């Protein structure tokens, strides 16, 4: 009996397993159907509305009971219908086709054509606010130019505005700058003509220790000694030696003659007659070293580390005839214009001043122009020999620009970025070119074609930055002294008159030969 009861119990359990499930999770297709019905009615799915859910469940359960018991219901497809949207039915438009009932075109057209005063006033206020915002942003970004662009889809980047500098300009690019190169119509030797040793040459950017006089002699200061060298004969003369720890800070030849002015670290200016190797005068007055000297006929101007410029008339006993106070730091570059009417002075305060000749005898004189475009010390100053009102100036490490000025108006004519410290500038009157001496990283002499400022030639050879440059009286050679303690002579400007003479001689000889041949025939 127990065996039969066990079998009957097993059969009852199997029948229950074959029967449809009355309790358990609702199939997925039923849940989807219920969500679709609720979405179509526009009623939110809220747990508070239990009556509607019970009603739907009862409908769904009645549908499920129609299936034959004992047979499993067919598995519905995974996506029998589209998934319902998460929002209720509301008049919406397509992404590209708007919903026309919600767009009142006539009213919109009327508002556009009406142009009410209030709308115009609001627009004006908005435009004023935007313009003020844009101007403030441009001022903070240091881009006052209205033509400034962020992206420039052309061959090169837009040129920075005048005086633009950033904090990383003291870093240099190691590669040579890609600048336009002028076509050279002459041969320029790339190697030095001569190399001379200059031991104990002070590596000081603010001093002027080299000059070439009209008597064709080079004067060079080495620490506390002054030497002269004659390129024609090759003779070297030791002029004098300072005592103690004093050193020579500047040298300058008089325009015509054998008088050499020497500035020293003790604030004195000495005048030496090189032909007789004799000191003819000692002039004081400066409170610090004299780093720059400039002659204007018999007037000698001396610039000091204190920022003062003194004028000395070397013909009279009371030599001091005037002072100029226009620099807050050391005066490191000075030169008189070719006509002797204007004096240019550059200082370590990044200022370039232009003075008139009348101010030489006035202690309360003010500069004719004060130019502050440079971002570093202004040592290199040079007047154009064929345009007396044009001045060229070069900036130091943080500036690296050569700028050209109209001395009459004080306006900047043009500027060029040399990508290197500018130590000296020299004009060539015969070729209408400019030579500049540079420091790191190439330590080169660059010949520029003026006014296009295209590179004609770059002369390399110095191992350290070039400190001083000067030109021979005939204008053919340029001498450069660098921190590598060498003095090098470069034949940059061969005389055109000699080449013309040789060519004319050749033509004459050819003509004579032709005439003789004709006579023989």
C-alpha cells in the first residue's frame, strides 16, 4: 500500500508541474504590452494608481487562461513592438520638420517687421555690453589690434603687434631663422681676413672697448691696458696701463686726428695723443665708470653708469659745458648724427633718448624724444650716413629687435626680429647696407639690405657673443671683438670704384687690341 501511495504522490506532483504557473514574474512580452497600454492612455506610471494596474492584470490573466493547460505558451519575439517613449503624448515636431500648430508665423512676422522701440533699446544695450566685454577681454589678453586673429590659414602666422613680448622670449631657438635672403651681386668672403688675440678682454655688454680711427689705427682696451694696432704695417703699440684694480671702460677716436679718448672705471676721461704716446689731459666729473664716449667736432660726450651724460669742450680749461639727465641706469650706447645736430643715447633702462645740440650747454635740457619700445638694454645705436634723420637701434637679450626711427618725429619706421642679442650696428654708405653683431646662439655678423632688411650674408667664426664692432676708414673692413678673446677682421664691403676701374681698363685694352688688329688688316 505504501508503494502505491508514493506513486500517486509522484503523479500528483508531476501534474502540478505541467499545469500553467499561477504565481511568478510576469513574462516580458506581457510587461511590454502593459507599458504600451499605459502610455497610450496618457496616464503616468505611478504606484498610486493601483486600480488601473489591477484592471490590466486581470485582462492579461484572462488572456493567459485561454491557452490549453499542459502546453507551454509560445515564447514571444524579443521585440514584438517598438519600445514606448518615456514621455506622454504631446504635440512635438521632427528634428527637421517643426510642429506647425505651435508656430505662429503671422505673429512672428509682425514682431520682426514692427521693430518696437523697446526691442531696439534692448538690442543697443546688449551690443554696448558685448562691446565693453570684448574690449576688456582684448585688453587683458594684450591684443589691442582689432585685426588680430587666433587662427590664420595662410602661409605664415600674423605679425605680432608693435612692442609685443612674452615671458619666454629669453629662450632661443637653436635653428637658424628662416628669413628672406637678398641676392648678392658681389663676392663676400665668409672667412675672416685676419684673426688677432685679445687676452683679458672684458666680457661686459655695457662697455665700448674697440674703435677704428681716421689715421687707420685700431684701439683696443684689454682690462686696464690700451693697445693700438696698425693694419697697414702690423705694428702693435702698448699705449698705457692703469694702476691698481681700475680698468678701461670705453675708447673713442676723435673724428680727424690722433687724439684718443679713454674712459675708466674711476669716472675719469683721459685724452691721449697716440702719435706722441702722451696723455694730454685728464677730465673728471663722473661719479661712476664711463661706459660710452661720442665725439662731435671738439665736443666730447661721455655717458656714465649713474645715467648722466656730460659734455666736454676739450679746447678750453673749463671743459664741462653741460649735462644731460635722462636715464635711470647706465648709459651704454651713444652716437652723434652725421650733421652733428642730434645725439642718440641708449641705456640699461631700456630707453632710447634723442637730444638736440642746443641742450649740450643746458643742464636742465629734456630729450627731444624718449623712445621706450625696446624691452632690453639699448647699446647698439647708429645713424644712417646718407639720411641724417634715420636712426637704427638694437636691443639686448630680452628684445632682440633692430628698430629704425625718424628722429624728427620720433616714430618707428620699421623693426625686424633678429632672434639674438644685438650688440652693435654699423652702416655701409657705399652699399646701402647694415651690419649687426649678435650673441647666442650663432654669435654671427649679419649683413642686411636696407630698407628691405633681407639677409645678404651671415659671417660666423666667433665662439662667444660679439661685444664690439667698428669699421675701417675706407669702409671695406669690419672689425669685431668677442668674448672668446679674439679680434677678427672681415672684408664685407669691397670698394666698387676699384672694380669699376679694373673693368674699364680691361675694356680699354680690348679696344686697343681690336684697333691694332684692324690696322694690321
